């Protein structure tokens, strides 16, 4: 269990530190590293890629409560998988990423997204380290057949 907690703490600290740095250094203007990578703070009140984004508080609260419910269910599922002796590394990545983004929702009224990857005319949706952990966790669940 300690390795999963350690992984969660590393993801949590990496996410919090990078978001605080983004707020401190990139909130007034975008910071361009090169043509592929830049940083610009946006507050996402929806879910992935801004889906279900709404400026109304009622929609924001409903979406946030659904995310809490899904996170709680995933915690329950991960616990039962762990008790059965299965790896839950993917679960730990997803749960930690979700908790980090839920903290943003509570503290800032939206998730702090700031990393922009692009190539020529293509631009990946703005994301953060918690989002990256969630995506990695989902891929681990798919690729390594974590239950």
C-alpha cells in the first residue's frame, strides 16, 4: 500500500507546485518556451477539453458532484482490487489526479490548466499535471489490464 501512497504524494506535490508556479508566473501573460510548448493559465469549469463548461454555478456544482461520485466509486473499486492482490497503480494515478483537480474546483472555482502542446496548426487542449496523471492512469488500466 505504501508504494501507491508514495506515488499519490508525488503526483499531488508535482501538480500543486506546478499550478502554483503557473499562477505566479503565467497568469498575466503566456510564456512561450518554443513553437511546441507554452504555458498560459486558464480556469476550466468543465471536464476534459472544456466539455460541460458553464459559467452558471448550478451546472458547475452538478459536474463537480458527479466527479466526486466517480472518484469515490474508483476508490472503492481500487480498494477491492488491492485486497484481491491486483496492481492499482493506474487507479492511484487517476484518483490522485481527480483529487487535485477537485481541490482546484473548490479553491479557485475551476481547474487550473496551463500546459499547451502544439505542432504547426494543431494544438492539444490546455492541461495540467493532474490531467496527465489521469491519462497515464487510464492507459495503464487499458494496457496492463488492471481490473
